[in-house]
C-alpha cells in the first residue's frame, strides 16, 4: 500500500508541467541587462527573493542554470546565451501584440442600434441621421424597423427607441444619452 502511494506521488510529480510566464521572461531579461539580481529586482519593482524564485523556476523548466552566480558578479551560462535571443524576441512580440490590441480597442467603432416605428416622419429621420453621421462618423448606426411588441423586444436587447418628445430608452445595462428633439 505504501509503495503504491509512493508511486502515485511520483507519477503526479512527473505530470506537473512547468509553464513559462511572461514575468519570468521579463525578470530574466532584466538580469541579463543589469547582471545583478538586486538591480534587476529594483527595475522590475519586485523583491529580490521573488525575482530569484522566478529565475529558478525558469531554470527548472529549461533543465539547467541560466546564470553563473559568483560572489559579487553573475554572467550567462551557455544555456542562458542560447535562450536569451528567443526570450528577447518573445518579449518584444508580446509587447507589440499588447500595443496592437490597445490600438484596436481604442479604435473599435461604437455601435448605436435604433428601433424606429413607422409612425415617425421619415424625412425628419433622414435629416437627423445625416447630421448625426456628420458629427459622429465613428459611430456605426443600425436602424431596425420595429412596431409595438417588436420594439419592446428590441429595447430589451439593448436597442434604443425614441418617439417624439420622449428620451432614448433602453432596458439594457448600457448607458444611454437622449437624442436631439425632433422638430
């Protein structure tokens, strides 16, 4: 029974897969730059034991030491020199991906869905939407022909409704702003 338990513990330990994390890459590159765990920890705004532990986990994952640690200086091992350009490229690619994602999100178009009842004068709506489009070309405007119950259903789905003299309403959790008054 004890041997069986010991064997299952060993199997569980072998099945644990180490996964490199971006903070480990960042710490490794900072140590490469400063050749000092203390200075790298300062630059990364972490404690030295945290940085050291992250480097040790990275070394465990790679299967060898990345740095020769001597009394007052450190330098890259052969393994460290081999992986450095790959980790540098991975870090730079992650930063590019992050910037592109932020750029995309900041440029993502705003969408406005309006359920329009046929009782509203089309000529007035055309003028209103023309002015709106001119002042807010970044907003994607979607018009939905709706009447009665359909309009209520669309409102529940986040579509706004406005009839003469009434504010734009929405039953969704979105923030709404009133449309300008129709003449």
